[in-house]
């Protein structure tokens, strides 16, 4: 039965973590996987999460099935976070939300749903993008195209190229857009550029799908939601996947959501009914614990404030590491201008390191980065940053 089964290639990110774990060097550094670590190098358990969880556990509730689309307190909290509590979308019944298994699950449920619309159109992802985007949409049966995104010279966005790509796509192409903190480059487009993207999506009948995995990691909840808010104002129908893996440090709980903005309350009812069929045939209904934590935090003013403070702490620590790395690289004698690291947003930076330089860092220093040169700035800390800066300076020399 399995004689002809080929060995699949390892996920490049998880494969790198395996190599890191096996490394015996005490001062090794993992800048590969996209996880936020504290200055002590630990995955944090947020105080807001701890408090919400204690209250949930103290109730010792039975674990019955929950609705196919997840609990209402969670879904409405997700909508408030994305669109703003005062958004007319909710009042007009123009948005539906379903709890999904992380951002990944939301993307997959959304992809399966769009496929069932039988539009016979491709999906387009940024070049480059998060590894899994292509796989998710291909698994759902899409042809996957790429749009121009990163400019290797400026280390920012090649927006003219992006516009040209978007304009070339056939009607009903699903365009996957990083709502903020682009993974892997850290380069985001501006508000004015978002407005242009929206005009193109409208003019060309493209289907916008915003992937929101890092809300709060660039500026704050409101500002990082700008793309979603602008699409909401545009009157278009669109999709948003949310992930709370990073912003609540709840990676393993698999907490995410898919939101779909429609044209009317009646459309929402029909869309939700079909979305529930997609979910029902995938995993029937979502898990309870992680979403219960997120809902209690977001729906309690005190816990919400505590969470936003903790999120700000994570964000500020990453910014301090960006600043520190730029300074320390210069101090180590690096001639190239690394100021772009401070301009990039979120957990990642496309450092511009070559495959060979990344290999040398791994071999000679036990510093692990992706072969594309992506480094997770959120894994730097006051104990490892000097070593990392010196090693990078050495491989650049
Ligand atoms: N989308 C992007 C851009 C990501 O970087 C990630 C990874 O963390 C996800 C989606 C998936 O997140 P989750 O772990 O919640 O599935
Ligand atoms: O890009 C990253 O490193 C994170 C973590 O299949 C991750 O998004 C990596 C691979 C994966 C899921 C999450």
C-alpha cells in the first residue's frame, strides 16, 4: 500500500527548529521560527491569559460541543477588534465570523469556501510570502499565482510592481494580502497605497483576502487594523483571517477566526449556512479552550487593558531589538546601511543575508535563520544580540 510513498520534504521552518534543538552549543540562537520570545528567551504566558484561564478553569464547565461557527462572545469580540466596535458592518448584519483553528485554519476554511463558489479563478500570493500560503490554497484546489511585492534593493515594497501584477489578474482572482507586519519581509504598504489596492480590487473584481496574523505588533490594535477598516469602508465583499497565536501567545491552542464581509444581512445568512457546511465536513466544530480565553480577555475591560499593555510590551521589545541590532552592526564595523531593519515592522526582517552567509552563521556560530535571509527579530534579546551582531558583521566582511 505504501511502497511507492515518497518521503516529503520537511517544512523548512520546522526542519530548522529540529536542527536547532539537536545543536549542542550552549549559546545557540534560533532566529528561524516566527515565535515571540521574552528577553529571557521564553515563550511568554501573558498575565491576561493566565487570569482569564484561572477563572475559566475555576468554573469546571462541562465540555459539550459548541456551535459549528464557534461561540458568539468570541466571534463578536473578533469583529470588534477587526472592524472597531462602532462599525456599521455589525449593525447592518454585513459580517459573519467563525472561530477557526488558528490563522491557518481560517485561511483553509476560507479557501474551501471560495472554491465552492465555482468562480474558476486562481489565487494570488505575494512574492515572497509565508511558506504555507501556497500550500493551503493549492490543497484547496486553486492555481496559485504570485504578485510582485518585495524590492531587494530598497528592502521595501515595490509598489509599482505590485500594482502591475494586481491589474493583470483575471476577474475573481482571490488576492491574499498581509493586513500588517508582512511575513517574511517586514515591509508593509502605506495607507495611501492600501487605498490604491482597494480601487484595483474594485475595478478588476478581485476577491480580497486579508491575512491578519500580527495585529498589534506594528503600532497598536487600531492602527494595525487600517487595511481592514479601509476595505470595510469601500463597500466591497471580502475575507479576513485572524490569528491570535502571536498576539495572545497562544500558539498551541490554535485560536483564529474567519470573517466574511457581505453585501447584506440576507447574504450573510446564506453565506454563513454554506460556511458551516465547509466546517462541518472538515472538523465539525471548533475547540473550546483557547477561544474562551480570548473572548474573556477581549470582553472584560480590565483584562483587555492588561492584554493591550502586554502586547505593547512585546511590540516595544521587538522595536528595541531592531534599534539595537542596527546600532550594534554599525559598531561592529558593518559598512552597509542596515537602517531598513528599523523601518520594517512586526516579528520579521528580510535581512538581505545570502544563503551562504546564513549557512556560515549556522555552522560557525549556532545562529539559525531561514535560507531566504529572514530573521525573527522577536527572538533577539539583550543576552544574544551582541553575539548575533558580531557574527553577522563577520560573515558580511
Ligand atoms: N498567516 C501568516 C502571515 C503567518 O505568519 C502565520 C503564522 O504564524 C499564520 C497565518 C498562521 O497562524 P496560526 O499559527 O494561527 O495558524
Ligand atoms: O513563519 C513562521 O515562522 C511562523 C510559524 O507551518 C509557523 O508563522 C511556521 C510554519 C508553520 C506554521 C507556523
